[in-house]
C-alpha cells in the first residue's frame, strides 16, 4: 500500500483524533525495522528493534469493520515481527476503545501499563492509553 492509501484509511479510522499524513507514513516506512501488514482495507504498521516489536498503528476502514480484518492484520504483523527476531510485541490503545481492547485481549495481549492523558481527541477530554504486551511464541 502507498503512503497515500495508508493515510486515507487512517483518516477514516481515526476521525475523532489527528490522523497521520502520507508524509508521516512515508517517513515511518523508510525507517529500518518498520513493516506493514494487512490488506487495502485494514493494516498494521509495526516497528521491530532487536527482540521487541511495537504496533505503531492498526487501522481498518470503518465500512469494513467486524469482518476479522484487524485481527488478521495483527496476526500477520506478529508473524512478521517473529520472523524479524522479535520475542515480544507491545502496543498502546485508548482506554475507551472497547472494540480494539477486545481484539487485543482475544489475541493474547495483557495490560502492563497505563499512560494518563495520552490521546487527545477533538473537542473532548484526554484519554489514557493502556500499554499492552504479548510474548511472541515461535511459529
């Protein structure tokens, strides 16, 4: 997927917050260890550093939600991270994001921290980010 396509999906998926631009995606994708997994409707962008990986963002076109696309993108990202040498995957999710928290819990992620006021939605009070972690077992 192109940075423009990623930015379009991200803007639709995160309309309540500041979406990432095509230039931001382009910059991230040019960095060592950054990988993209998914389809033209849903993607996970991750970064692997030594033996740890981080989900930078996971986005699904709102018209395509509830079809398992986000979970599939996350599963593919975990496999790519393992292949790149990661033993652990981390992510942050808005404390109020019930759907995403359910996907992460179903995929085996557990909360290991909390960052108060991390996300700042448009015209709303800041929201805490939950830091979640999963051990990546060999395939």
